[in-house]
């Protein structure tokens, strides 16, 4: 800037005036600093960084307009100038993070006060699609799949089982959290696609477009009742032994998903004989001791009765067995 007779010319480096006597003219100089911006797209994303007038309005102003490298990625600014940089992703990409002098800034606008040469880095990543398909076994189960944000805490998508499919976008490299939530009348039976197993929560690392399927099944209740004068045990073949009815047990029940085939095995104690099963059984085994019940039909509660009776002593104190009854499975 100028003072003295050139005081009206603040930025013009040239000053002209009429010298009419002793005169003092002062020229003041302040430093200028380089602001260098670089754009990083290591995984195929795209975007640009430009200067704006204010974080609130966001209007572009001359200065930085950088989409990679070149003369628009570097600019001189006067000392103490406050510069606002805005990161803008290209379609199909997302602004991921700042680096350099902007490291730690969590929004897409970084404000810098020029007091030295500064470098700022903006990283962009491609957006990838996670497709979610809730499946309903036999068209009877129901539920939803929840997709969470990058923190894994906030739900950003609810995909209902009545929907053919849903989709949500995540940046490359993010591990996305999805959760299967069955309705009260249903159970979650497992994942397919990028997820596997039967745990309700799944994490998907997004490095390509991914898809997951969640299957929901209608809940059936299998009720066992023991009848007769004898004693014995009846157990189911599932890992958790949902039905495990011992000598002193008169009834038990377990819940299963639609389409599951449950095997019940009857074992009489030493003083009893197994006499047979009631309806709803497909009977098998050497002595008809195995009952297979398939979880299907309009009624979601299926009842099965097993009968044990006291053994009759034949001549020679040998147990005389009764004839087993074998009923056909429900139609």
C-alpha cells in the first residue's frame, strides 16, 4: 500500500503525482503465501476443490479451482487472508477426507488463514452400491433389513420384506453394517450373498458393488404330549434340543421355521414299551420310534402325542412289546 500523495492508490504498484516541494512517500509491502491444493483419487473416485466466498453462501470466487493438477491448483494469497476451500465430489463419488493443512476438518469446507505457504489435500472415493433383498420362505415370513451409516449406529435404510429389493450407497473401503430384524410372527433363518450364517448382524466390506439376501420364515410351534401308563423320553434332533422331555416330563414344545423337518425320537425306559405316535407324524425307525414332523400348513401350532405303556411280563419274565402305531403325516 501507499501513503503520502499516493495514498489513494492502495494496490496499484505505480504511483504518479506532481512534485511541488519536499514530499514523503511510503510504500508498504506485505508477504504473499502459496496455497497448493491436491486431489487424491486412489480408488477411482473423482472430485474438485474450489474457493468460495463464505461457508454459509458457498458462492464460487476466483482462486483455486482444482480437479487434479495444474495451474488452478496453486494460488498466491496476501498475508492473513482467510481462504475457504470447498470439496465437491463428481457424480458417482463421495468426498472422503481432508489432509495436509485441513487434516481433521470433518465437513466439506476447510477454512485457512494464510500465514505461510500451505498445502491442502482432498480425497475422493467412488460410491459403491449394496443391494439388499429380503426373502420370505413360502411367502409367509416377514421382517426387515436395516442398513447403518459409517458409524454403525444410525439407521439409514429400512428394507421391508414386502419390497423386491433396496439399495444403499457406501464409499469404497467402508465396512457396512446390516441387520436382519424378523417380525414377531417370524424368525430369521440366514444370509446369502456377501453375508453368510444365521447371525442377525453382518458386516460387508465395500470394495465392489455387493448384494445380500436375508430369509425370514414363519414361526411354527411344535407341541409334544406324552400319554399312556409307562415312561420314556422324547427328544428332538435340533442342536439346541428344543424338545427334551424326560421321564418326569408330560409335555414340551419348541419353535421352528417354516419348511423345517423335525425328528422326534422316543425311547422307553426299562419298565415300559413305546406304543406309538399320534397324527402329524411320518413314522420311521426299526421299531417306529422316530417321528418326522414338517413345519407347514395353515395352522402354525402342530401337536404330536407319544404313548408309553407299562410292559407286560411274558413267561420267563421277558418284556412283551405292544404293537406300534404308525400314523401318516398331515395332508
